[in-house]
C-alpha cells in the first residue's frame, strides 16, 4: 500500500516561533481520516496542521504529520503556503506544477483565440527556484519569453541552458517597466499589483491583489477517474499519486494514460 499524507490548514497564515506557539501547534495537528483508492493501491491520509509558516515551525509540524503515514516511505501533498510547500515537493510534483501552470495558460489563451507560441510570457522573479521548471516547461511551447530579475548573471546561465536544450532564446532583463508592459501573461513569484492588461499566474497562493480586473490564477484542479472524498484534486495530490503509479514517462503522457485532465483553473482566496 502506497501512502500519501494530504496536508491542509486554515486559510490565514502566520509566523510564530515561540515556545508557547510550539505547544499550541502540537495540539492543532489533527488526523482527519483516510481514503483508499483500491484501483491503484493508494491510501490518502488527511491531516490538518497549523498555518504557521515560520520555517522551523512549518517543518516541525510537517514531520509530526508524517507519523500518521505509518511508513518510512510516504509522499507529502501539502496545501499550506505554496512558497514553502514547494520545498517539500518531490521532483515529479515540481514538474507537474510547471506543466499545470503552462497548460492552464495555454487553455486560457485558446479561449481568447490566442496562441501561447505567439504570446509574450513573462516570468518574474526568474531567479527564484520555484520558477526553474516552469521556465523549462514554457520553453517547450512558447517562443516569446521574458525572464525578469535583478540577477542578470544567473539569467544568462539559464538562457544558455534553455537555448541549448529547447532552441529558444529568452529575453533577459531587469527593466520592470518594459517587461510588465510587454507581457501578455505574467507568471510571478513576486507579490505584484496589476498595472497593465496582462493576465497573471500568482505562484504565491496567499497573496490577494487589490486590483482584480485582470484574469488571475493561483490554482489548478484536476479531474480523475477515481472518487476521492473530501480532498481537493490539486497539483500536489495528483503529483503525489502519479509519482507512485507513473511509468517514468513525461508528465503529459502519465496524465493521459491515467485519464487525468485539468477540470478548472481559478483564483482561490
């Protein structure tokens, strides 16, 4: 039996590194039940932990939650705060995360009779590690890519890698005004307010922009052939499942082989 720990928390995050906070956190870790997917021999255990995003506290609470897995080998499906959840994703989850973002942008543009191959896609801040697989995935389908960051030295290395492996030459710049104006779609790990007409994919799922007139996305939900009660079929969970039952193919092939498709992409608060 393959085990997955599905982590959830309250929506409002906070930071508390105090001794009293540690005691409170321990009391708030709750086991909420288990769901079996017999067809693929997977057990999903639902655990609720505090929304404490102090780094040490977060990892402490995650490690406490892992004990409910009853196994040394357990995959985590965290849905607390994407910026730090990403650090405990396995490699497959990171690749699915990138694929899901790029795929949702393709679908969004298609609805508006546009093509990602001809659209300007901006990644900001391109130096952040959460963006690395996204850059690679985007380079498979897009030709007009802007990488925005103040670390041009790192961006040059990324550009050389992308050119060598994907045949695309991204524009690199530290000019915020130029990049934000030019972009049709922005993928951002920074908390930015929309200034132009660009659509925005927010990697920080806890940031809520004041201006909501633009199309904004921070979440992707999948449709699967399995019913999973009381659990959101998000990127993290699907990645945890496929990393155990996949056949080491490309993410897109694994999704198709298992009858899994994007059901919706939206902005959740």
